[in-house]
C-alpha cells in the first residue's frame, strides 16, 4: 500500500476516502479535515480564542493538537469528575499534554465544587451517573468559557459519536433533539457560549491513529460508567454498516447536517431562559430559576474553579 499523496509506504488505510497515507501525509490529512469542517460549518474565525474541553482521551487531545497546529489560540479545560482511578489517570494525561506543549489547562474539581462525585450525585439525585456527569460538564464548559471571555467551546465529538447520537435520536423519534443536533450551536444572548465540534469529519480510529503517530499519550480505557450504554450499541450497528459500505457514517451525518436537519427546525420549542438564582448560568424559566447543576448541589458550597 502506497501513500496517496507522496507514494511512500502507507501506514493507514481509510476506506471511506479510498486512500492510504504515510505518517506525515496522514497527520496533514487530519489537519485538513478539521480545517474543512470548521470552514464548512462556520465554526470559528482565525483570531478567536477557543476553550477546548479535554477528557484525557484520544479525541480531545488530538483536537487540541490539531487546533494548535492550525494556529488557533486555545486553552484547555479538564473537569475532574471524581470517577476513581479513571479520573486520576485521565487527569494526568491532560496535564502531561498541556505541560509538554506549554499550553494553558484550566482544571475544575467537581467534588470540591459540588460536594459530591458523579456516583454520589447519581445516588442522591436518583439520576443515572451519565446524566449527572453531562449536566456538570455542560455547566462548567459554559461557565469557564463565558467568565474567561472565550469565543467558543470545542469538544472532541467525532464522526462516530455524532452519527451514533443521530441514529439514537431518530430511532426514538426525539425530533426536538434532532433539531438541536448540530456541528455548531450558536451563542445566545442569554449567556450560552458557542459550542463547536471540529472533529465531525474524523472517525475514532483516525483520532486514535493521530495520537499514536504523533506521540500523544491518552487514556485508552472507556469511562467505567459507560458500560452497557445504548450509545455503544448504536456505534456497533453503524460499524457493521460502515464495514459493508465505507462512507455510510459520513453520508448519514454529513447529509443530515447539510440538508436533513433543517427539516426538523421548529420541532424544538423555544424556551425562555433566565439567570439561575444561585450561579447566574442561563436556565429555563420554567425550572423555578435554578439550573439543573445547582439543583444537584447541596447548598452553601464554594467554587472549586482554579487555573492549573
Ligand atoms: P463524552 O461525552 O465522554 O463522549 O465526551 C465528549 C467530549 O466532551 C470529549 O471529547 C471532550 O471534549 C469533552 N469531555 C468529556 N469529558 C470531559 C472532562 N472530564 N473534562 C473536560 N471535557 C470533557
Ligand atoms: Fe461521564 Fe463517564 S464520563 S459518566
Ligand atoms: Zn445554577
């Protein structure tokens, strides 16, 4: 197998592009795919300051490396969710990456701020752990980005993640979620910072290869709370289709974003937002003006936000 660009020996084949690449041309290919996604969806401008949500996994670390390579001004944000050894190890990968590249990493400790970790919060609120985790992450992404004056928050959601989410939403006809699923969620006047997903043109096999080939160490284990998650079954189903017909995921998600999604506009009701009476974050007025995160918290805790 030869590299499509330089004809040297290839190290990776990407069937949906009908191409193989050597190491250097593959890394360049990944950068180009991210630049293309950013341009195609007007995610951000060159001079903007981006907060990159870093989990310590392959996607978010590859994303941080690529955005930096493309010349964006970035800072990272790691949220320590208190998930035992998994959090300790992912925390270390995030810090090591930032130190090696001399990048700023902000760190939030959920246990310090909220008074409970993800499983404790799940027990006391009778919510699934992933729901407590999601509420907490969304809260801190927006809070750190808006208080830090960032133009956008970038997450490492990739082609496999986004196509599996789309499949799940369509299987259940959750049309309001379908209408809201995008590569960019614009900023709102009521305090939501723009959210962007620059990896939507790269699959997780590619982000893993990007890390391995560029010497980035990342946490390989999945979150222990994710076992049995239906999202994993949707990913597996799409893998079968992708093996059978390479490009299925890209066609499914790309087609949805370019002309399917607009058909669902209006399916999500306009929600009037107010400032949370505890933390001032935007929240639906209908929720008694207390955001989902503050409702999870025991009262009178201090903030655990620090620059690390
Ligand atoms: P997940 O929801 O775990 O699939 O993660 C999706 C994206 O959310 C990751 O690619 C990261 O950008 C971000 N993320 C996940 N966990 C964390 C964390 N502990 N701290 C900061 N960002 C995170
Ligand atoms: Fe959130 Fe596992 S990362 S529950
Ligand atoms: Zn709040």
